């Protein structure tokens, strides 16, 4: 007797229905989470989400979305008897399962766990200015479950695995005292009179100067000024550097090329 259409393709249809329901449910839950967040924001006095809340919300949304999709995939695959038998055999062998997790998904799982830890501990947040080693410096533009995107500000983007963010030293320039003074560095000739450099800055916005480094090629000085209300720290540092450079040049402390 010939098999009917459902007998032939029933498993595929059921699997497709399960996946469609999982995708719709994941999108619906994501919309609900976003709507509740927006509603909570409207009830705040500032009507603005903090960077901590935005970072945690984005990671939670992605974690919930991926979890629902993974459950849908597992349920869909269970519609096929052959796959179910293979999965049962693999799950029965803890040694094989351990090898699969240990070798095939070690880096992915490490980054995933690191992403969850970042959502809880929040060593960095979206919008923070961070530095790692000598290669990573910029503003965090996105934090996913397995990676963090850092905008370098020059049109390029650095993608950093979350495990590296958790295990290595990260300098978060946005997490300290927001009213801390801005510092900038300026090179002067090696034989520059430091007291003359301080006098050149008197009456300006610069509130302090100290010698950072002295080499045969020059003297590196650090100048300090107040940040001011509502100012961008990077832009303020650049302005202070230019101000000090102009003051040193007018005082004749910079050699003409």
C-alpha cells in the first residue's frame, strides 16, 4: 500500500511547524521585553535608560531569544526517529559528550559564559571608552553573547571575544570618577625649563603640569584641567593638549622646525 502524504512528510512538516512557532515565540518575547523596558523608561524621571540597563537588557534579550530557538531546534529534531536514536546513543555516552563539548565548543562556550557574566557584573557597558593591550582602544558599541564590538573612531570596528574581556586586563576610561580632571600629554625639548612651562600656562584653563618622562629626544609633560559639565572627555583632552601646545609655542619653549 502506498504511503499517504502525511506518512511520508509528516515528520518534516511537524519539525517545520515547531521551528516556525519557536521563531514567532522568540520574536514575541523579544518584543514584550523591549516594550516593558520602554514602559519602565517612560515612568523614570529622566526618561532615559542608563548604560548599565541598556547593556543588561540587550544581553538578556539575546540570551532569551537564543534559548527559545535552541529549544525549538531540539524539539524539531526529536520528530525524526533516526536523529532521536543517534542523540540518545550520544547522550548515553558521557565520554563522547565530554569530548564534543571539550574540543568542538570550548571557545564558543567560554565566550558564551563570559557574555552571561558580563551581563551580571558589567565590567564594561555600551558607550564605555575602553583599552585592552596595545591593539584595542575605542568605545563599546555592542555587547553580544559571545563577542564585544569596539568602535575605534576611525571608521574601523574591533570584535573582541567576551572571554578575553573577562580574563584580561581592561582599562575602562568611563567607569571612574566622572568629575575627575582631564589629562593630556605634550612633548617638549629635553632641555626645557619645567618651571618656565608652568609659568606659560598661568592664567589658562590648565590647573597643573608635571614631568612624566625625560629622554634624550625630549621631555614628556602631563597637563591637567577640569572636565566641565556635560563635556566629552576625549574632546576636552584634545582641546587641553592644543591649548598647552599653543601656550608653549607662544612662550618660545618649542623649537621651530
